[in-house]
């Protein structure tokens, strides 16, 4: 399954969506950015929540 199909099927975690978004911004990939936004909204609508990064050390 390719990246677009995985985005459409909400198979990425919130953390993976963050990485995809950063890469899409660098590449100016509007299709991926739109799908990331939709995937996040879909996950939230299903009751999923991103893991908190508060208190985690960033290296």
C-alpha cells in the first residue's frame, strides 16, 4: 500500500502524520498536506488523541 492510500485509510499514527507533514511542507506537496489534515480530523472524530509530548526530553 502506498503513502496516499495509507493516508486515505488513516493508517498512520499522529507522530507519523507530523513527519509526513514536515516532509510535505519541504516538498510543497499540497496533496499530502491536504490528506494529513483530513486524516488528523478523521482520527479525532473517531476519538483518537495524539500522545502528549509534555515532559518528554527532546534531543
